[in-house]
C-alpha cells in the first residue's frame, strides 16, 4: 500500500468514527415472553437525544435453524444493541427480519442486521418496500437524526428485500409466521406477524399499551379492524409497537381508547364544532387515558386527524 493510499484509508476511518454516533447506553433487557420469543421493551417517549432514538420494541424469535428479528429499531446503534442481546441468548445466526411498517423508528436497524448477517432476508409489506426505496427511508434517517440531535448518526436506510401480504404464512424451519394486513390501519404499510406455535402476535403500531403515537398516516376505522383481527386470532401473547407486552387486555385497552376517541370527536362534529373548538371537550371525555405516555403531546393533533376522517365519511 502506498503512503498516499494509507493516509486516505486512515482519513476514511477517522471520518467514519466521527460521523457514527456512540452505541446505545442503558440496560435494556431481552424479556422472554414465550418459550422461543424475546422482546426488548424500549423507552416510551418519542425518539430523542436522551433515549438515543431508541423508542420501540425490537424482538427476536428462535427457530431450529436461526433467529428471526422483528423491528430492529431506529438506527444502526439500536440494531447493534439488538444483536448484542441476541448473542447473549444464542450463537445462532439471524436468518430473517420482519419490518411491521414504514415508520423509521421500527426498521432502520436493518442496517446492522444486514452488516452482520448479509444472507438474512428482510420481509415487509410491498407498499413499505416501495415507499422505503422511493425516498421514505432516507427521509426517516434525516428525521431521526434531527429528533435525536445526531444520536442516530451513521445510520443508512436498508429497505426490506421481499414483500409479504395478508393471509400469507411463512414456514421458517420449525415455526410458522402468519401475516395480517388490512389496507390502511396505523399506516397503509402495516403487517402484524403471528408466530403460530408460540401463540405470539406482533401488533406493530396497530396496537399500543398505555402510550400514544401519531396517527397522521393511518385510518382509525382500519386500526379498529386490525385490532379486531388480532383479537380473533388464537394468540395468547401480544407485543405492541410501544409499551409492555401482555395478554388480550392490552389489545382491548387500546381498542377501547380508539373507540372512545372516535365517539367523542363524532359527537362534537355532529354538533357543528370544528376540531379546534372541540378539543377541550374531547379531552375531558378521554380523562381515563390522560396518564398515558405522550397523551398531552399528541392528542390535539390526533383529534384533528380523526375529525378529518369523519368529515370525509360524509362524502
């Protein structure tokens, strides 16, 4: 190697070191929720500098021939943390990944998985793949870099490889992964994944537990339909996109919130109030949910989103 080449290589290494943010700190445990299923429950707040952008529930499933990851997180740093938690449980390789929807806090960790396991196949809904490749991936990299003041820096969007849709069941060695999709719920790219033999259903952001997230890209009626499909399944364990995993009660609880939200907005809409005029009344009717994480941050905008959906139903 020439001196000039060596200097260039050194400069590249220095540049990479400067541009990649530090690893995730914090003791985030991998909780065993079923015989072969583990979930790393992330912080409930929005992605921020304090949580380094880690704000979802990455999970992994142990098959007889390797590991299947669900939603490896918002950044290369989160993805690397997930790989570390997997390595503490098994030395098996990652063979597949599922991304539940287009929002970057759930899937930009793909980068770390693909770097460590290039042969791993990443699955998602075809609409998510299309959107990610068309620029949404790069957009989410920028959004999260801004939200976290650079804590996700070094992340590059790595879109999924193969599309999966409603009703498909993938047999990955000894386990079956059943796919649910119903057009538009939290987004138009959502899939829920049931690990049939384990009785586990990954809800993505179609289902949350005592925490709220933005609903701008979705449809409330569609989200209710997705939750009904989840409740109609034979699953016993439910993993929300945000919040602690649990039984059917967490699905029922979030469904009850959405139902109450829609009913309150529709009531005041039918009385002729605009979304900004009904905000205080709707919030009073949702008093049972006021302690949910992010409630005050997102409820005003959410009322506006639901109001517009109800308006559109009249035409």
